[in-house]
């Protein structure tokens, strides 16, 4: 009987979670649009729905493509101690030193962002509307992931310190509780990034440095709460799920000195600045007269397939969490 009850309990609390949470990825792309100059707003503002909706496509792709997971994280502590000078920042140099298989096993998010920047810049140069929007939406996802400390740490879900579930707690539960009501997204304007590699690696090192704090703060507050105070049951998308309680999340956010809000703000700024940089590097083409304005039948079917595979709930390859 006890085993049956436990099985039922686990069934009730099961829920898929994603990098930054689907909701937060969409919000990051949404807010990034308002940091752009008017010459880019003419395209990005009317298509803010597309940019928000498709911010989560890279997570959905993990249900189709085995190699997709490596694009979302970097277990940088595999390569020594902070600031991890053993790991070359140049991709070819890193491959020569560690091999492609090793790099993919431990994640390639900083290099993948640079690859995506090349694709976005080319789309701007070719004045390909749908390619611009698709690549802009997706690079926003990877940039945001690079700002999550547990994406730059081999203890990515607290599995090494008996803190399983902390990944979704940090990047989904806390933001969904406080982002709309308490957090400030008046950030300023996007800026040109003269050295993309240095910029991205600076964000990676910030995340890596913060990972210990993410874990230690949760350890500290966990001893202050009984299990019935730490967790609560709530309805979520038609299911009863086990969540960290609001009181627990509030104390955690306070102990982190609002780190999660800062990292989200930095994500928004970085996404907008990368979009802007790609446009400038493409020669600042006018965005009011572009080609490839509608999805072809094959492109529509590809998006349909992406959603169907995601709903199958079977991740192919390594999950970023």
C-alpha cells in the first residue's frame, strides 16, 4: 500500500521543466524587442508574437535532435578552476586540445551563440525576413541559457549535493512568482558589441562564478523549513503538481540578493544587443522591404513536427538539465 501511494504521489508531481522555463524565455525575447532602435523596431515590433513564441523552439528541438542539448550548456568546471584558462575560448583551438566529442559532451553554448550570430547576420544581409525572425528568436534562447549559473556547472540540477530540483526552482519557479509583479524591465537601449567572443565569455564566467552561490543559498535556507513548509501543491496546466512554496521562494530570492532578476535583465540586454550587432554587421539593411515573407508548406510542416515531437515527451540525447 505504501509503495502504491508513493507511486501515485510521484505521478502527481511529475512535470517537465525547461531551460529558463518556456514562459521566461518568451518574456526575455519579448522585452528585448523594446531595446532596439526604430530602424529595427519596424520589423521586430509587429513580429513580437513570433519572436516570443519561437523563443522555445530550441528546447522543443531536444525532442527531435540528439545533439541539440549540447547547445544549451557548458560544464565549464570539467576544465579546471575559475577562470578556467585551460579551456581555449577559440572553438578550433578548443577542438584541437580536447576533441569535438569531448566539447559536445560537456556543452558548447558559448561557441554555438557565435555560430547563431553568423546565421543571423547572414539573414540580415540577405534581407530574408523569416530567416531573420527565426534566427533572432532562437539565438535569444541560447543567450538566455548562458546567463543561468546552473547551465555553466556540472552540478546542473543539484544532483551532486542532494539538491535535485534546484534547476527548475531557480530558472522557472522563482521568475514565474515574481517577474510580473516585482521585477523591473526598464533596461535602456541595446548596444553594439565590438568583440562578440569576449562578450559571451564574460557572461559565461559570470554565470560560472555565481553557481556556488545558487547552490549554497538553497542549502542554507533548506534547514529553516520543514518539508510541509518547503513545498506546496498547486494546480498547473490542469495538473496538481508539487512546487516549492511561495514562502521558500521568497526567502531564496532575498538570500540571493535578487540575482535571478539581475540575470534576467542581463539576458534581455544581451539578446537585444546581439540582434542589434548582427544588423549593424550586416550593413544596417532597411527592414521595411524584405523577401521570404510567408512560410512555405515545408516550413509549416517542420514547425508542426517540432510541436508533435515535443508533445511526445521523450528527449533525445543529453538534457541540459
